[in-house]
C-alpha cells in the first residue's frame, strides 16, 4: 500500500517536471530535500495513532517514508547544478551555525535561546543522535515548555519500534509531566499508554497513568474535562467489548468482569460530577443517558454543590480568559481566593497554573514553596517544587537558600546537599552579595551538623575548610567578577570567629580572624571594635579587652566618643589607677584631635559653601547687568523713534497715542498724568462698541476670584470666646465633612456649640478649624485629645489664643537642636508601622517615644524619630541599627541633629548701598499669562513716551494739550490698518 501510494505520488509529481519549470517546482524540490533527512522523515511519518491495528499502520509509515526517500533521491538527481550548489551552501551554512552554537554553549551552558536554536538546526539537518543529546542536556539544566516536550515526544514516538523504545518513551513522558502542569502532555501520555495495552501489565499501566493525570490536572476547570472524558471512553470501550459475551457468563464471572467494569464507569461519572468543571451540564446529561438505572440522590446533591462552587470560581476563570498572558495579577487574585478557602489540592493547582506562564517570577516560586514548607510538608512534593524553582530562576539566591533549608529539613543525604550547593555557585548570580548569602546558608547547614561536645570531628574539619574556601572564593572569584567585595563587613569571618570563640573555645583563632577583619578597612568603625570587644569580654580576658579598646580609640573615626566612653567605663570598674590615667590621657588626646579635624572640615565646608554662594551671586549680577543692558538699548531705540515722530508732527496723530493710554502693566504704577486724564479724556473709547477691551485680563481674574470668594462662606471668630474654644490643626485635607467628622470626637468631652472648619477661597478644606464649647472646663478636657489620629493623621489640639495680643504665647514645635538621646531613622519602608519599629528599637534600650514623619496628606515619608531614655542607649542603637535591613529596605540611623534653617533675607538687606537695583520684571499687555503674545494690531503696539518712561522711572507730566475726540468709525479704521 505504501509503495503504491509513493509511486502514485511520484507519477503525479513527475508530470510538471516534464515541461518547463512550474512556479511550485522550487518548493517541491525543497520538500524533497527535507524528506531526505532521517529525522524529518520520522516527523512526516508520525501520524500517531493509539490503538491496536492503527498502530500497525503507523509502522507502515516507515516504509512509506522509505518510498518518499527513493523519490527524493531521484528527483534530486534531476535537479539542476545551480540548485544543488544552493542546497550545499545552505547545508554548509547550517553546519557552521551549529558549530558556533555548540562553542557558545561550551562557554555558557545557561544560554536558553542558544539551546533552542541548536535543537532546531540539528532537527532540520536530521542529526538524530545529536538532537537527543542536545535535548537531554537542555532538560538537565532548564525545564522544557509544553511545545518543546511535545515535539520531542512526537519525534521519539514516531521512531519507537519495539518494547525497549516504548519504555524509553515512557521515561520521557515521566520527565515531561514533572516540569510544568500540562494537560495536553498528560492526555498524550494516556493515549500513548493505550497503545501498549496488549503488553504485560498494559491495562494497569493505562489506568495508573490516567489516575495520576486526574490527580494532577483533574481539577483544572477549563482543561481537566478532556482527561476525564478520555479515561471514561477507555473504560467504556472495555465495557462495550465485554457486553456481547456478558450474557454467556456465569453470575460469578459476570460480577467479576462485566459488572465490576461497569461500576468503574459509574464511579468515574460520579467522581467527575462532584468536581466544579466547565460544561458540567453536558456530562450530567450524558450520565443520565448512559445509565440504565436512575441516578442516586447523593450524586445529584454532589452535582448541585459542584455547580454552586463553579459559580464562585467563574469570575476568576473568566478574568483569566479575557486577560492577556502572563496574567500575573489575575493569577495572584485567584491564588488569594483559593488560600482563603484552604483546599490544598486546589491551591497547589492554581499555583502550578500560574507558574506555567510566570515561570520566571521568583516571588511566585517563593510564595509557592513557602506554602508547601509550612502547610503540606510532603517531602517529595516540597523538594520537587524547590528543584523546579531553581531550574527556572537559577539567578535568584533566595530560591537556592530555601532549597538547601528544605533538603536539610527533610533529611536529604549530605552528598546531595553538597552537590546542590555546587550547582548554586555556578548558577550565575547577578550581585556579589548573593554569593555571600549562599555561602552563609551552606555554612549554617555545616555548623548544625557539628557536635561541638567533641574536641575534633570530621564535620568540624569540614566546616573549617568550608569557611576557608568561602573566603578564598569571595576573594578570587567574586571580587574579580564584580570588582567589589560582596562582604565588606566580613560577616563570614565574624561568624567564623564567633564559632571558634564560643563553640570551640579557640580564642587564638578568633583573634587572628578579627585582625584580618580590621585590616580590610573596618578599623575605622566603632561598631566593629565593640563587636570584637564584646567577644573578648565574653570569652577572652581583660588584657585583650583593654588592648582592643586602646586600638579602637586610636582608629575609630565615626563615633570616637562612644569608644572612649566604653574604655573609661571599663577602667572605672576594673582597672588600676595607672590604667585609669592612661585611658584618660589617651581619650582626651584623641578627642582633641578629632575636634580639631572636625573644625577644619567645617571650615573647609563653609569656605566651599561661601565660594558657591559667591558664584551664584556673580551669575545673578551678570544676568541683571545683561537684562539692564538690553532694556537700555530698547529705551534708546524707543527714544529715537519718538524723537523722529516729534520732528514730523507734534501731537498731530492721536491715533498713535490712544492705545498707550489703555496699556496696563501688572503689578506696576501707571505713569504720571495718566490717572489725571480719567475716562473723560477718551470718550471715543468708552463707547458701547468696545466695552470688553477697556477691562484688562488681570481685572477679569480678580473679578472671577471675587465671585468665587463670595460663594465660600467666611468663618468669623469671636476672640471673646477664646476661653471656651480650641484650635484644631493638622487635619487631613481630604475631609469632605469636617464638622460631622470631628463633632463626635469632641462631644465625648462635653457639649459642643459649634465646629467651624476653615476653607480656602476655592472652597477647599484648609486642614484646621475652631471648636467652641459651652464651658471652659470642657475646652480644657478637649486639649487631652491632642495627637489623636483622624483618618491616619495625628490631630493637633491647642488653646485658642490671639497671637497679636499675646506675642509671648509659644506654639508647640519639635526641637531642631542636637538631641543625643533621640535618633533620626531614614529609609524605612512605607508599610512599616510604629509598633513594628518599636519592636526593633526596644532591643537596644528603653524607648520613650516614636514618631513617624508623614506628609500633609498623612502618608508616611519613610522617616522616624526614636527617643531613648538616655544617650548611651541611643549611641548603642546607632551602632547596631545603622545599615539594618527592614522589609528589604536598608535604613540609616543617626543622632537627631536637624540642619539649621537659614533665616529669610530681609528686604533691607537686599537694598545695600552701592548695589544697583534690578528693575522688576515688566510683562506684556496680557500680564504674566501662559503666553506673552498680544492680540492687538501691530499699529497699536508702538511704545508711547509715557510707557517708555514708565520702564526707567517716573515720567514727567505731559503738556496740557487738548486731545481731539475720535468717533467709533475712526477707531475702526485704526484696527483695520495694515
């Protein structure tokens, strides 16, 4: 059959070749060359069927492809030489590209696109062995997508001829279903296993595959239906095959074979109808038609319950269907919904569905693995997810650290954990600190393996060698790659020193490590010396403590006062008089030198600031001189043109003078004499033909603003009632009804007469108001509501005092001077609360108060002030908390010392003698508008004498000359002049 088909195809294709070349001849030749490749023949022959005789037809496809190969060879022999050369060039080009890709992968095996391109070219060239090897290497490093797995599986299925090949395909299916949740691959797996039903254990294999598929994707609301139907069709086919002989069986045999098989189908229907799936109604109708007996009531109840659940899930499924990939936000909302319900199977399924499209999102893997670690705690499932996470996002160190912890938690062999750690080192992290983090995780694991009750053990030696290797690795590999140290504070060496001192009682090794730490640029930090001092204090002796503090006094540059205080405190309690004298002398000498250095630095900074101010002043003077020069030139040109006009005619053409009388400059004084003319001097312009032009735009704005002010009710305050009134400020500006919001708060103190909120001219709430009570005692009680929160913002309640009559009254203001017992914290995450910050700060001393700084809208600014009981606690907190990480934010901590604000410069200071006054900016006829273009005709824009004089000083009063009147027609002629 295959040979005949190939022959007929050959005859059909030979006819157009007999004559001139047809348009599709080139495409046919290309197809023939492609069929000549072994792997391409296999793909073309892969019309893969699943059951019995149809599988034999697939085997016939091999001979059919052989016939195609013979035809391809014959047709290629008839090809023209030019076509053959083109084919050779194309193959040579592909081979060169394959060699380039292989070389690139030898350099960087984590190049995903390079793997994909190599597999594509090898598959095109028919290199079956190399394709398998390339796919195998890629699958060991990366999880493969559904498309890559299906392509690989179809190629292998088409080439499978015997039982060994079938087992190889089974192994590939097992690997494929572990990478991602893929309903299509499970469906292919089930259908392919049906083809081996005739082999030993084939029936059990099919049922095992389908049951595992249902456990994996049977709950998938949109794609799980195909798995259920395929499984039911398989079991139903067995029922139909056994039905003809069921009547000839004995009752016992019928019960063991036919009836039990019939019950399997019933069970599948009932299980499926109890799960919320799309198109459930059709499945229920099919069950009613198929079942010979009425459907049990319990099945109907489960079906109705599943329908109700489906209605809850539909909004999330429809949102996914309408959104575009990768739909991370939609999946996150779906995950939150499932987490509230708490069904582990469904939670696992929605995570797996989300990861198919968002496999490169580390946070999603972290959330999934965290749920499994804390809730399910199933070893195989947990380790599988962690393994897939690091394969998808190998650059994320947090995933590797969690993987190592999970392996240790579930008792994985030490060699396996070590191999995993080595893979993490070669994963290619993007920051130097990532390597420090993974080394710390591995060293912590090795430390937990050691039994420190023994003097020496294999685990302890392995830990010490790992510490030494970590330091060498960070120095050789990380610093060369990133040109920076990933561990500037030497955290790994500090950890090693603590282990040697506390657990191994080896202070000599700990001191050697701390000497190395200090030589790496850490000797200038007080917190490093105090850490070493505390270690010596706990596990060393007084002599080394004193030596460490003496060195600290000499080397510390950030907080020398604190180090000096610690040294004096130690000598006061433990030292001799000689030790005390030496300590006092050293600390005084050091602090004097530090103060001298600080004074010099402050002088240098002040000099630089003064130089910068002088440069700014020079630039300002240069700009002012330049503007004055430009104005002087304009004034000369204006005077010259005016003189020419006076020579030709003196007050002869009043149409040039009239517009200048109408010109107004914003924020300027009108020229002398202009106000004396009054409206009577220009009766022609006051006619009804141009009433709008007589009103400048600035006056129109003032009228509109006045109209708005009239709409806003004014709040009058009676100063005689100050005793029964409180002033409330710092309220949220977004309060829609301030009076209604505040009245219940203050009514708790007593009877409220009135709440008077203050509004702006536009009607916006200005954030403060007056609250009047009936009695003065109630107003005093209301002051206790100070700092109470109103819509997330502290409310300030203060007495109502007229400052003009009581100038000595002081309003509460936060201190702007140096406060040694108070800390200024910056860089806080906006989500950090006062309680969370207090938990962190109270470790270092007694916290008296914490104030989170907010903006005018009450939103946090990431700043805070922390007040301790004394200066010593505040200094210790600075050393411990500065550089701490809170919710992935690195904070900065310092003693509260706000910079001094410069007092506003008084107007008299700017009017120094000898300094030329810079003329005020003169705007155009339209004022300081969005554009300075004037819509008046050019003929009316000539500057008049009074306007020119107004720019340079007061103008002399004009001569008493009678201005001739102009009619509306004359004014219209002026406007129409070109």
